């Protein structure tokens, strides 16, 4: 007989070596793997199922707000990519080029899309004629390639899966409204479904999308005190519509350029999910996004009636939850470890004594707490418990984020805070690129987001944390993935 | 004011110039467009919505039969692609090569996946250890690139969207069973959801997938008498598992190679949908796959109550059907034409007189027939009508296929049939490649499928249509897209 594969809970200590803990978790849970192509990842079924849940949560909201999906070519001619100057400057260094096809050298190199504004605007210029057709509210789900030197699965890879929305509007106001609408959809999905609290705001000129007028972002705080940009929504003004000659006959019978937005979120979110909720026992998944919400584990499965009852419970629960029954011939302890590692929110244990008492034991992944419930109320109890776990994970993450947030009035304080308790630093900023650069150079922290007007605060005496000049903006800084 | 865009029903005559009719339909319905990259298509929202419906019908069935989705890299190293000799020979001429990335010449060229057996087997060799892990039942939804000289949207393009299933099994029998299971899922989806009747069977050695032991296919008959391969399921034996060194410890504690299948269906199916059901007025969509199942068109919309009633009906119907209300300021006649062109199965007309009588008119896209129904029964009547249309479209297509099917006992008859009534030719075949080649050379027809044993017939005296030698196989031949 083949020797049984031993499942070992060998994770690096997350407080001591968080990068290794991350690598251990993603490989031991079989979420993702390294591929034979450097920097490219394979998303395994357990990781992909999480992506499917994120996709479906987002796609539903996109459609509810009037967006339709479409699909654009993977490859973009070099000449087309180069029409918007700032855009190509930002993306050119990361592009992968196809130079041969069908056995021949191509006349013009084709870029694998790093993002699709260019080719989409080129087609929009063909499709758009009259204001009656506006707004254009379209999105695509696809993969993009951006050549990266240093990669980490989900967080930074040379290929990733994402969605990119591309909309056109008659007025600046409508486009700005759309930019905010989609930012709020990201915020809502990430907070409510992924249970990740966010800092929301605008990017600085330095950090914005190449070619955008303004980029808005949702930023999350990871366990180790580093931030993760988790979705961005761009107001592009008429930069691309002018460069790609997208015009239409407006209400005054004049040729006009429409106003433009784009917005994207990617498989990076899975990395965030791992690094926000995970613990020393592995993954911890919020119920709404977990591929398996409930795992049933029979105890003393050889005893009469146990396995039958476990199957019966699975059948009874599968209409309401994503449920698995582990009937493999491993020991219950081994199974407990494995499913804990996989982050399944609720474990149902059922053994001979439970059977006799008409009960089962429910174990929560987030707190480790166990409760005994009557089988009659099982479905109801699990439902309530999943809700409770979803809320608790958000609260726990919020508490962590708050603990990892501090204020700095000067550079000394900035550095001290970042060293003693890495996380977000709230600080005043004069708006000068020079100060932003200096902060990055001296601390490794970047400007993550400038909160909206109604969330602005004044830190200290209101002078720039870096140069000491009067500053009218507060910003969130952090080291980031 | 901008001049109203005139919607003109200008389709080529489908009997006289079918290719032009196809081109007209796909562009006038805004399903697809030509992109700035030669041979690559843009799938527009109306076309993509059909793909989403096909995807969801298939994905549901894949999951019900135990398959999980995953995602593999877009790029495959040249050395990896070349490990299975027959496979690379088949695909190499169609490959697009990435030779530069991140500003540098790559050490090894990377192929954009034409299909993913090679990279998936490479990873399977890492993941598979024991028979306990088998079967591997995985699938991916993605795009693939195969450089084509002559392209037509949906039917043959250098990039297309598809799914590719890749499974591993302990025994030959299990793998063969899986090959058939997936073939039957394709058959069921295409027949029941797309309302397209099929010829099902095995491909010849010449026509099979490069690297397969056996390829099974579903073949459909288009309006013009050409066949369309609409999905294939391959039994790959151990060809790839040996080439990529995929081994596991079997039940006898010995290292074994698993048995392997792959199966794929693509956006080609949309081309089939158009060419099977379309008519002189444009697209005709089967209700189960139509992005819009019901369109409500107010007549004399300026009259009191009409538009309100139309909105009310939309609200009442939207829980049960995919319904649109056309409240644009075009004339009803223009709208009728447009939505007919788009192939919407049922049109609801509501005007002042209908309002008074508490009725509405339902117009069927498939037959043009109109019926008047009480508003009280509207939902029920539409439901029944959609079912009726779904069935009728299948029956109509089946009748067409049967009319386009003939038998040939010798080459003379073969050519005569193909000229007089292009379509499927059922003929005996000795099994020799030479005869298959000669048939293609002389008639342009290829062997589409060899029916399964229980569907075999003897045509004429049972001798090969080409060489006249005894033949034990009947096969379906046709010219094909």
C-alpha cells in the first residue's frame, strides 16, 4: 500500500517571518502554484473558486448599475499603444511583445495588453456617433500581462486576472459620478463580502494611473503593517478620447469628445484576503467568499450510523450552504487541521455520542470556539454562525487596521512610528512631489490615499510632515505591496 | 438636432450570398467587430451576452459532474510545448511567439497558448502522487491564440474564447467514460439550449486532435449546407502523461501513468447559432440562450397610459424573463425591424386599443405569427410561447439537416449530391487515409464523423464510396467551416 500522505501544519511563524508564512499558506492550501514560466502563476481550484465568488459578487453589481460585458483582443499593435504619450511611458517598460506569428516575423510588434484603454478607445471611435448612444457602460473580464522583476503569487505577477471597466459619458460630471460609483462598488464588495476594512481616497499625481486625470483607490492594511492597493477607479477626462479621436455629435449638433473612465480590480484581492484574515493555523475565509462554508467531519466514522448521518446532514445543508463532507480515511485530527488550514468558516463534528444525543458540535474557524447544537436547529444555527463570523472578521480586521494607524507631525515621528508599529501613518502633506519623493526615500512609505474632503482631518499644527510648510491635505502613507 | 440614425434592414440575400449575409448580420446586430489586429475580433456586448449564457449552461453541468475551474499561464515555454512530438507538429505552425518582455530579449521564446495540454501536464506531474488523488477533474475558461491566414468572426479567428477541460484517471475505461460524458454534455447543451441538432461520432485519424488517441465530435449543419465542428472531446491515452512524466503510485504500489482526456468548446458556437437559425430578417435566437427573450414595444407611445403600461409590464415580467422595453423615440416599425434583426424570440406590442381591451399582441420571431392575449395571462402565455419557439427552432433545424443529408454509393453520386444539395453525405469508407484524401481533393468534403457502433448503417452494398473495396464503416462527410 502507498504510504498515507501526511498532512503537516508546518507554517512559518507569521509574526517573525510573514513572507514565508504567506508562501507556506498559499502552497499548503493548494490555492496557487509557481509555473514553469518565471513570474507567472497557476491558480489552482481552491484559489480559483475564491476568484469565481469575487467575480460573481462584482459582476452582479456591475450589471445592476447598467454595465455590460464584452471582449477585446489580447494583442495591441505597437502604434496604437503609443498614441497616448503619458500612458505608453507608464506601461512600455512592462510590456511583453509578440514578434512572430504563423511562422513569420510580424511587420509590427504586438503588445500583450497590459490594460486595454488604447484598443478600446480605438473601437469606441468607430462605434460612437451620437449623444443618443451615451453613456457607454462596458466591462471586460480577462488576463493582462505586465512584466515584473520580482513577483509573488496573487500580489504581483507578470500575468493576472482582472476586470477592466471602460465607460464614456456626455459630461465631466457624469464621468466623475461613474468613477465614484464604481469606487463605491469596490468598497462595498471588499468590505461586505471580503470583510476587509478600507481606506478610500484619491491618489497623488505621482501614484495615479498613467494617462488619468485622477485615480481613486481602496487601500487595505495587511497583518504585517503593509498596505495593499485593492482596486482603482480612474477619471480619464478627455485624454484618451482626444488621443484616439473618439468624437460624437452632441446635443448642440457639434462634434465633441466624450468624458471617459476606467476601473479595475484583480486577483490581488485574493492576496489581500489571505494577509488580512489569515492566522497561525492558516487561511481564515469570510463566509460570503469561502468556496467551502461548512465542512462536516464524522468522528469514529466506522461506528454504526455515523457516516450515514453525516451524509444525511450534508444533503440537508447543501441547499443553503456550500458544504463538504470529508469521508476520507484520515483521522479526525488530521482532517481538523487540514480544513482549518483551508480556512473553512464552520466545522461540523458528528460522532456516536452526538448521534445518541441528537446533537452536533460546531467549531468556528475565526475564534476556535466550539458549541453543541441540536440537529433539529443545525441549519439555522449554522446560518447565524456564518453571519456572526462574517461580522467578526470585519471587526477584527478593523481593530487591527486602527491599531496599525498612527499620526505623525514630523519626519522623526513618521520614522519612529513606522519602525515601532508598521502600518498607516496619517500626516499632513503640502502637495509637493519633492516631499512625497523624500518621504519614500527616507522611509520606504508611499502616499496611499488622500481622503475625500469630508474625511479630512488636521494633524498637529497643519504643516507638511516633510517640509514644514502650510499644508491643506492630510494623507495616508504606508509601505505597500 | 442630429439626424436620426436610420436603421436599414439591408441584408444580403442568404440564398444567393450566404457569406455576405453572415457578415451583414453580425455587424448589424452589433455582435462582433473587426479589430485593428488582423484576424482578431472584438466581441461586442450583444455577442458576449450570448457567450455568457452558453458559459453558464456549460459551467453548471461541468460542476454538477464534479469538475472544478482553475487558471494556467497564458504563455508556454518553447521547450515545454515541444515535448509531445505529434502535438507540436500539429500546433507549431499556428503559434504566436513572445520574444521580448520587460525591455529585454527573452532567453527562450514563449508561445501564447494554442491549447494547454503541455503546461497543464507539466503541473500535473508536480501535483499527482497517489491514486487516492485521482481523478483530476479540472477545466479552464480562457482565450487561446492560433494564427490563421483566413479568418471570419466567431468561426475562425486568430484568438477565440473557449473552455478546455483536462482530466486524469486511473484506468483507460474511466478516461474513456469521461471522454463520452463530456461529449454528451456538449451534445445536451447544444441540442437543448442552442436548439441545434447534431451528428455525433468519432473523427478519423487525419482529423483528430494532434496527440490524441481518439477525438469525438459534435457536428452541426449550417443553412448553406456546410458543416460546423461545434465541440470536441479527446481521449489522450497516456501520450501526454508519458511525454510530460506524469506518474503516480497506483493501488499495487507501482509507478503508473494516468489516462488522460481533454475537451473544448468555443465562441464558434455563436457562429453556429447564427448560421443555423438566422433568416432573411436577421438573427433568430433560441429563447434559452437569447440575451433578450422578450422586447416590449409601445405603439403610439405618446397616447395617455401607453408608456406607463409598458413600464408596468416590464416590471411584471422581469422576474421571469430577460426583458427589454424599447422606449426610444424611433417609430414602432423601425423598432420592430431592429429587434427582429437582433433575433429576440418574442415581441410584445402594446397600444391604446390594446390598453382599452386589456390585451397585448405577441409576435413570434421564428414564424412571424401574431397572437392577441389578455394582459392577465401575459406571463403565462409568454412562458409557453418561449418553450414552443425553443422546440420549433430545433425541429426546423432538424428538418433542414435531414433535407441536407443524402447517401452516396460511389464518387459520382457523392459529387452530384454535393453539387445539387450541399450538405452531409453518408457514405461507406474503407478506413484508408488515401480514400479520405482523395474525397477531399475531388469534392472539398472532409470526414466529419464516424457514427458510434449502434448508429452505424450500411449504405448500398457496403463497399467504400471511393475505392470500392469492402468497408465496415459508414461516415458523415461534408464541406465544413
